C-alpha cells in the first residue's frame, strides 16, 4: 500500500451495548467484551452473562494440522 493512503477517517467507541430484536425477543450484547448481557422473550429474562463458544473444523492448510494422510 502506498504511503499516505487513507485507511479510515472516523473513530468510534466500542463501549455500550448492541441490541438485536425480533418480535418479542431481545438480545443485548456488550460491545467491549462480546458477552451476552441479556436475552429475553415476552419481557422474561431467559439468559445473561453467557459467552459465545465458536469452533471451526481443521482445514487442510492449517499449520501444525494433525490430519491423517489422504
């Protein structure tokens, strides 16, 4: 990339909450930590404080993979 190339021109704060809603369900996610602050439906809290658990399968080009030879 050439020197002086503009990559971005604004900054934004990561604090606060992202709220997703559909019908009577609402999901609040902490922007800074990614943790679920609150999940509710019909005004009733169903979960809070949960952390996402994300996993993906090993790909054949991952370094140090432990796949059997084909």
